[in-house]
């Protein structure tokens, strides 16, 4: 039986500048690259037309082509990671398993279970920092406690950053260590129980001129003013080190957005309770209305507020929503309709192509006022004012809600002034019962 080591691809679907893959190839010969469609995660995806699953398959196809150029192949498997590794130990003499860190609660439990299983076979399980510049306890207050406010975290993050942290891993120098093998059979969408969505895979492209103008264009949904790289960061088809190196030279505002991503990952790691409840736990006392008909109207872009409806229709159609509009629709659901932010978080988790638990949770809790460093609860976005500021020519609205000036378009689901007064009253009453 041939001795091999395994590299397990997850949120890092590329050969270039990949920390765990670099260490696997440098330290071993005959490295078998694998990817697992995790049955635990796949079973949670109720709708079988899921753009993310198809995006992953397309990214894996590209990865397979790159591996084939080096005489190797990607072994794509489906099942629970424990079952997969149990089976691999019977087919190969596995010496080591390499992968990159993940920080979500399920991922931490899964990796510990895999480590425990492999240890029974005397197989080492080695993981590395890859999807962030700083992780876990690397950016903390002077007393060692994690930050819960973004600005001081950002300052410490920037103080610590130097060339060492953004130096790329020269993975491609060691591709001779890949296991030489004929192509493994490729899994199809049908094989894993999903249907085509028609999504196309676009290579990640860094447009420097756009990044330079980012602070001037980022808030206007009708123009191509953002990089659209979030999905590539989510699945690791581009390196965070590469992006930070660009941001340092091109635009501090864009760098700050990359730091927000790490801030929310750090919050999730240190305060895992946020995955199910409010960061500020007393906000769980808010009595939500949770009107299901109003929630359906919000989901389907039929609230009678054109900027809100445009955002939801863009999301439902493309799997993407502009960040400014994400804030508007989130504020509307929570503040205008008094619907639990977790309902909106779950809907975004189902629909967003760039869905990331930490960022999605952080954004929703920011909108609800329940998160760390969140918008104060008395800030209620006015959809009409937001439209005037960020879509004054109604170009974005006309694209997604062409009938908004017609009689067929619904009346506003709730009047803004009334909704604002209602939510302030409800929040104030709920939060006033909390001991100081």
C-alpha cells in the first residue's frame, strides 16, 4: 500500500499561495489533494438549486485542470468527513493530513472529531492559518482580552501588519510533491443531489482603478463600484494576502472592509454564542412581531418600498446584494416590521452566494443593534432618504422594480413614521427592564 499524505481543500480552492498546501507539499512526497462535499452541511441546504454548490463544482473543475497540468488529480468525495477519512485509511497508507483553519462552531467540532479519529491510526492532523491575516488571539487588547469594538481592533491590526504577514506562500515551487495519478472521476451536480442554476464561474480579477475610487463609488448600487470579490474570498479562490497587499498600496477604505471581515471572524471565534443569539444578550428580550405574511412580502420584494424590493429581487435573482442595500433591507425587516433578525439572517444564509456565517451574523446584528459595535437601536434607516442619497436617479430601482410607479405595485406595507415610533417604543421598553 502506497504511503501518502493528504491535503484537504475547504475554503481555499486554489493552488497558488495556499498555506496548508504549501506545508503539505514542502514536507512530504505523494500528496493527495481531496475535497469533501460534507453531508452534514449539504443536508442543511433545503433547496436543491443552490448557486454556491454549483460555484464550488466549477471552482473544483478549474482546480482539477491545474492539478492535471502537474500530473496529479483532485479526489472529490461526498459523505461525512469522519466516514470519508475512515475509508481513506483503508485504501491508502496515510501518514499526515493537512488542511487550513476554520473558525465556525461546526467546523471546530468537525476538525476535532477528525483529529481524534486520525490519531487512533497514528496519523497527524496539521492545520494552518490561511483565510485571514490575523486570527484567534493575534489581535487582542493589552490585557489579552478580545476586542469588541471595531476601531481599536482596526488600529491594532494595522500596527501589527508588516510584509511578513502578506508574503505569499510559494506553493507552486513544490508541485512535484503532488501524488502522480490519473484523473479521478468528477462528481456532477446530480451525483450530489443538486440541480443546475446556470451560474457561471468568473475568474477573480483585481481592478486597481476601481479599488482606488472605492470610497467614492462603494455606496451606489446602480454602478459597478465594488470589487465583487467577496465570493472568491468566501471560497478561497483568491488569497487574502494578495488582496491586503493591494489594499495597503491602493485604498485604506477598502483595507478597512477587509479588516471588518476579520473582526467578525474573531468575534465568532471568541463569542460563539452569537451564532444563535444576540452578542448583547439582553437584546434577546425584545418581543418580535414575526408576522409571516410581512416576512414573505419582504422575501419576495413586495413591501411597497422600492429600494427594499429592488435589493431583495437582486438577491433572489443573482445571489448577490449590494452592501449598502443589505443594510437598508436588514434595517427594514428588523426596525420597520419588527421581525427577528435571525429570520433575515437565515434567509440571507440560504440565498447569498458569498454567504459567510461570521460576516452575515455580524451584519444582521449590526442592523438590529444587538451586536458588538452595532448601530444604536434608535437608528432607523429611512428607505426614502437612503434612495435619495444612493439611488437618486432611480437607476437601480428601475432595473429591479420596473413597475414601481404603476398601480399594480403594492402600497407600503407599513408607514415609515409609524414604524419608527413603534420600534423605538418596543426596544426602549424591552431594554429598560435590564438591570444596569
